[in-house]
C-alpha cells in the first residue's frame, strides 16, 4: 500500500534526522524529525489500536492544555515532541534486532530447552531466559517464550509462567542500555553515564529475579505433574542445546553490548544514538550468518521485513509523543526553583523524598499514567540537587522503578502484549497477576536505594 510506504519513509526520516540532529547539532535536522512525527501521526491515526489511540489522545490533550497556560505554547509543544524523539529512535533500532533474533537457531534452541524443564525448575528458567533475551532483544526476546502461555494453556500454568516472563523481562530496566526507559533515563539525568549505574543495576536485577522466585515459591507454587506447556510435543527438538550454542549466545550478547557501550564511552554518544548506529549493521551481519546456516530470510529479506514493520510502531509513537507532551507541559507550569524552596522550607529528608518518588511512581503507573510522564516530571522538577541525592542514584532509582511500573501498568507495552498472547485482559495481567509482587518489590527497592544513599554510593 502507498500509505505503508509513506509511513515507512516518515519513520526512517524520524530516525535519520534525529541521529543527524544529535551528532551535528544542526537545528533543521531536529525540526525535520519533529515534522515527520506529526505527519506520521496524521497518516496512521485511523490505524492505531483503540486502547493506544484513546490513551494517546488523552495524553496529547493534556499536553496541549497544560502548554496553553505557559508563556510559549508552541515552544513547549515543540520541546515535548523533541523529548519523544529518542524513544522513537530506540523503537526503530530495536526493530532491526527483532528480525534476526526470531530466526536464530541458538535462540530457538534456548526456547525448546526451557519448554522441557520440569515444574520445579520451570519458573526460574523462564524468568531468567526472559530477562537475558529481553535485555538484548526487547519484546522480540520475550516473544520466543510466549508459545508456553498462549491461549488454551492450563490457567494456573499460564498465570505463573506469564508472571515469570513479565517480571524477568522488566528487571532488565535495572541495567540494560537497550531498554527504552533505561536509555532515556540515563540521557535525562545530567552527568550520568552507563558505567555509573549499569554494574550496580545488574546486581539489583539479579536480586529481583531471586525475589520473584522466592515470592512464587512461597505463594504460588503447588506440586504439578510434568507437562510441557505447548500444544506441540517436542519429542525431537530441531535445535538441540549444546555447549556451542551457549558460546554463540554469549558472543551475541557480549558483542552487541560491547559495540554500544564502546560508542557511548569512547565517542561520548548517548545510548539511543549509539544503538541507532549499531543495530542495523549488527542485524545485517547476524542475518548473513543465519542465512549461511541455511535458515532465516537473508540480508534483503531482513531489511524488507524491518521496513514493512515500521508503520506498526504507530501505537508507540502516539503513546510516547503524548506522554512527553504532558510531562513537559506539566513541568513548564511549575516555577523554576519552587520545588527546591518547598523542600528547604519543610526540611524533608532526602530519604523520605526518594521513598515518596518510588512509591508514587508505582501508584501512578498502576492507575494508568505512563512511566515516561513520571520520568519527565522527576528529571525536570525534582532534580538531584533539589532532592539532595547524587545524580547516579536518582537515575538508578528511576531505572529500577521503570520495570515495576511496566509490571503494574495496564497500558504498558509488556502487559498489552501478554494480554494479546494469553487472551486475558491487560488489567488482569497487570493488577491480579503482578500487583502483589510490585508492592513488595517497590518497598524492597526503595529500601535498597535508601541504604545506597546513606552509604554514600554515587558520590
């Protein structure tokens, strides 16, 4: 269709001009990217899914209304769209990695190995694999495991394994630079780079996986017969799990992260820019090697599938554009320095402010406020100086809570995706399946951040 071609061209324009604008600091590149976003939303509006469209409209209207009360309505709206550009750039970048990851024999071997685990090990394996596939390939990695919880699966098994996937996947925001939220949070807090927060975030992510497993063992697990959770019997796997497969998986993750972090630390680029430059080239090289093994769609097929899939990001475009418009609009209404004055007048301890931010983050996400709105407000109004915490600690606190907000938000991409796969409502996956865990994990994470603050971490 002609509309698909135009939409693909516009999304490519958003990506290319965003990168050029960041690297050259030439204003009209950024202006062109902003215009491309507006044209894409107009062109694709009728095809945006109803839930995403409804939420996006509310967010955009909220952004326009708040901007109308500022001194510069058009400047505020322009800033909001500019703040959304890194998110859209990340979505386009991840799309390149999704295609080869769905065809990789090594990743398919991992899926088949996980499906064969017995009831005693299955939750831990699903959670761990969802985590490490998610940190590299986002929802594409998670999609490799979804046949285990597809419509028609045993209800109790579907609930447990869905929780394992969602909670394992969301823990990746604690450290992975390939997650949209993580990359943007690091870029939004001045003076913070990935090495400041990534290693500590990784340790916290591993602790969250252990906590998720403990909660499952204490409250959800019952003795069950060994049933392979897929409608297709796997008596003779097409992709056996061998030592060589583990080595290949390690090399995929190490080289991908090495390229991105190398550009960030060596060239001083932001994570979205480094990923945008790395992902297409990396995906094409990976597709070439998959093609040599006799599987996959090859170089041209991979590029063709990626281009065809870009218009499908219309829902993410309206959500993240609207969320940034609202966040910037609300932040612009608050006078500069007013938050700092309130904190100073009331003499509120930094620990209490940090706890309130993290609990408020979870509550706001649960009632449907997109996590990016919270991030924009916090990084704009409650700066590290106002709160009295090191910049790295604020960034890490937002990173760990982005994942918990994703767990409990009925409008998060993760819950909407799992709802579609399982046949359940997104409200069920977010509130009934994940809310109890998020309550405990939020308190645990807030306590961890307070301990780090009092120990002087990040100074």
